């Protein structure tokens, strides 16, 4: 069982990197999509990019994170650690941000977006802040 731990950890880290890349990039695509004329070739290209990013990268990466993370916690016997509980709360918030991005993508798909570029610029900052806090909890283990 010891030999599997580093490989699960590798999968987890790769999943986190891919998921975070999507969480940071998708709202940025929305910032540019807001300025595209509805029905224009540019708008249709953004729709394809957003859909592929979410379905081909973000959704699978999030699943990998949610499968490997709890398994690592189980293998490492750290379920009761306060830093892990805090991290998990923030990962749930990241998951909610993921689902919000999915809803926003669907509204763009239907040409029904009602948010501004400024809104998406602000939304783009939330995953960064959450990422910083999660890394602190995992590395520093402040409690």
C-alpha cells in the first residue's frame, strides 16, 4: 500500500493543476466573450472554447481531485486534522465556483449572459484567493 501513495499524490497534484488552470482561464474567457457580438463568429468561437475547456479539462480534473484527495486523506490517516477540514471546506467552495462557471457558460451558450466583464474579472480572483489559502493549509498546517 505504501507504493501507491506517491502515485495517488501525483494524480491529485496533476488534477489540481489542471482544475485550477481551468478555474482561472474560464472566467477570463467570459471577460472577452462579454464584448463579442451575439451570434458573431467570435462569440461562437468563445462558446466552443468554453465548452471544451469545461468538459474536456475542468470536469475530469475536478473528479480526479475529488477521488484522489479523500483517498490520500484515508491513506495518510489525517481525516481529523483541522488543517484538512479547513482545506476541504475551501475545496467545496472551489467546487461551487466551478458550478457557477458552468452555469455562466450555459448562459453564454444560450446568448443570455447578463453579467459584465467587470463581474467576471472579480469572479476570476476568487479561485486564486482560495488556492493560496488551500496551499497554506496543506504546507504550513497552521492548526
